[in-house]
């Protein structure tokens, strides 16, 4: 397929590279910021532009991979084109395209992307959706060319999937951040936590997270909970500690 | 060394097995609950007892691996023995032994243990402490016989290390629990999150957690933050979502 990318962030970068490697042609990359468009274009052998009016209109697929808030205004200024329009967002309904184009859909990769880090795209679950049968087949074909795990999911359910990913990824990473700050204040290197973090994640590949729960909160060891809260030095983190411990304890009581 | 275990929980079980595999003799296992003592005794070729008065007094080392709250009352009822007394707790000072025995210390393994899951002990950071030079050398020797990563850490700093582990392990696992509940309510299997969870943990083996942060909160995408809070159906989880998002955002502002 000939593909135009609208956006050049982390998701766009990893997805465009994977599609290029799978034999698709990345025809053009658009970004508001010319140097970002140029960087991704160079990596994928594409043209680039920072003007919506210069977007090529004859591609097979247009992949919109921009911040959720940016998508609506951007669509209002898009030129008419052939082909399928699809976006890569967890919480934006497919219908956002309805008044703009006749064939559209979604290709949502459930993964965390950082520009500097390579990921194996073939293992990433891709959740797709389309507004008609023919478009559905084309998006499925595109998705299957880069991943072995392609699933259909409605816009309604996809927003819950995205919400779960915010907890499992963004929020668990923030727990690492808070841990790293506690260690830094004591002059202990973050490295010591790496085997623990790796094992914590590895455990839930084999057992349900609730079964994997350990620590003072699940034991309801109030003495140590109160002691640990006293060690923290800002109120937000104290509140966080208390609230997460309550949330853990509530679930262990219901067993 | 001839070692007696006081306690037969997750830490005791994994530590006793590792010590046995390294060639030490597990002479006896004590637990309040006879069947627990018997199970660990059987796995390590040890005797077992559920009576403190029957604890053998001639071993080289006594490893206390019980709930933090249980340690103090247990020590008051321990018979006098030869050898070193040590505990495996993150937040209990070494000095808890002071009025009971002349040689004592700590061997704190920084890992999450579940009985059903094997762990590679040689990669687990062990944090040790002792009340005198000779005991220190013996505990170091014991620790180095099972792990390649043995470090000294004071009781004062160890409690912060434990606190950081609660965030990095117990609290991040709870984020997986909340994610799994959100998916279950939608009939989506938890499996879909496994590549994301694995990658989230793998990222911080290579980059600082703060650099690895992605998601709506770090972008301060208020529209999606409010939308996701509305999808949640209990107040504790809504509060948690809001508080963690604020905590993430606060740190991104300070960059």
C-alpha cells in the first residue's frame, strides 16, 4: 500500500518504520513541525511537508497519528483525498471521520513507544475497526502485514482498553518514578530495583495480578503502612500511598 | 553452615531452598503452623517443629523470616542459642535483636516471592548488615554463596529501600490489578496487556523511569483525563486516577 502519515510522534515513527519494513511505501509524512516531518520521512524514504494543502491525494491509506485534541481541527483542514483514513488513538471513536471521508477506521497498537527504543512490532496487539466491510478487510490486511496479533474492537470498548493501558503502563511507570526518587534521596542507585521490577512484570505473564500481589497493604500490616507514610516527604505522595494501600486492602478483604 | 529457619512463608521458602542448593544444611524449620513448617522442612531435608521450646540451640545461624509484627513477641519467647540471629525484613532495624543475642544482623533480599514461582536467586540483590565485624564477614559469606549481588546497607537506609520497593513492585502490581478489572468488565482478556506490561518494565532497565513516561497525564491531555475518569465506576479508583495523573503532571512541569 501507498501510505501517507499525518503526524510524526512516537506512534507514527514506530508504525511507519514497521510498515516500511513490511514492504509498504511510505509516500509522505506531514507534521506541523517541518523538522519532525523531515526526520520520519528520511527514516522511511518518504517525502515530507508541513502544509496540509500539500498532502498528496492519491495514496491508499492516510494514517492520522497525532494528539487526540489535535485530530478534530486537523480534519477540518484536510484536503479531499482518495483512500482510507485511519487513526491510531485509543480513546477517539472511529466516527470522528464520518463527515470527512467514505472509508475510514482505526488501527490502535497497544504498546508504549519511545523514540529511542526498538520494539518488536510483530508481538504488539493491534485493535482495528472500520466503517464498512471492504475497508475492514483492507485494514486487517495492513495490520496483519506487521503484527501476528490483530483483533477487532469497537470504539466503545477500545476506550476501556486504553484506560486499562493507562493503569498497566503509564501509572505503573509512575510508581517506578516515585521509587527512583525515594532511592535518589538516599543516594541508592535505581539499578537495585531492576530485578524486582522485571520479576513483578514477569509474574503477571503467568498468574493473575491479584494472585501476584505481595507487600504490607495486602497483609494489612498497619504498623508498617503508617511507618512508611511517615518516611515520605510530600503530601501528594503520602495521599497516593494511603489510597493505593486502601485499594489493595479492599480487594484482599473481598476474597 | 547449619541453619535454622524461624518462619516458613514465601521469603523463608525461597531463601531456604537457595541456601540448601548452595550446600548449606537446613537443620530445622519452625512455624507456628505445623503443616507449614513440615512443608518447608520436607523441601529442604530439615526437621520441623511448631514449638519454640524445641528449637535446636547448636546451629550456626538462625534466620527469622516472619511478619514484621510477629518478630518482637517471638524473640521474647525464643530459647537461648549459639550462633548468629538474622532477619530478612526491609523495615525492621537490626537492633531488634540487641537485648537477645550477641551476634546479629540482617539479610534482606530485594525481590517479590510467590510460592509457586521459581526465581533465580543469584540475581537478587541482598542487603546485609551486622552488629560486629566477625558477624558481618559470616553474613557476607552466607549471602555471597547464593547471590552475586551482595551490598551493605544500614537499617536507616534499608527502610527507604523497602519503601521504594513497595512502589516499584506492590503498587505497580496493583495498577495491573485495576487494569485487569477494567478489562474483565468489558469481557476483554487480560492477555492483551502482557506485551505492554513487559515492555513498560523492560524500558526502565535501559532508561530512567521519568524519561520512559508516556500517556495522557504526562502530555496533560485534560480532555482525555476527564473522559477516562468518567469511565471508572468507583470513587476510590477515580480518586486514584486523578491523584496519580496530578503526580505525573507535576513532575513533567518541573522539567
